[in-house]
């Protein structure tokens, strides 16, 4: 494991109890599980924010698809998939 640092957070007693049960059932420490959960959350949120930022840059540069064109493509894909399924 790489370098680490300590961070204190506040959780509800219910969440703390659930984390304890999970740690016991998985034979992991509460600290390990909490760190894994925080990392997963932070990574997911950063991906969302970075995607929004890329979209804003594309929008400002005029790289957009009009709503009607997008819906026409979606409708055509649905129709093709429905025809294939028959």
C-alpha cells in the first residue's frame, strides 16, 4: 500500500454500525472499506464533472447536435433494434 494520511469524518451511528458489520463480514478494516468507498465516490464525481466541462467546451465551440437530429437518430436505432428482434 502506498503512502496514506489520516482524515476524520462524522457519520451517523447507524452508518457506523453498518460499516462495522460490513468490515466483520468481509474481514476488512472499517478504515479500508471507508477509504475504498470515498475513492469510488470521488472518482465517479470527478468523471461526471469533467464530462460536463468537456460538454461546455464543445457547446461553446459550436460542436453540438440539434435536439431533433439526436432524437431522429435514437428513434432510428430503436426501430432497427425492434425490427431485428422480430
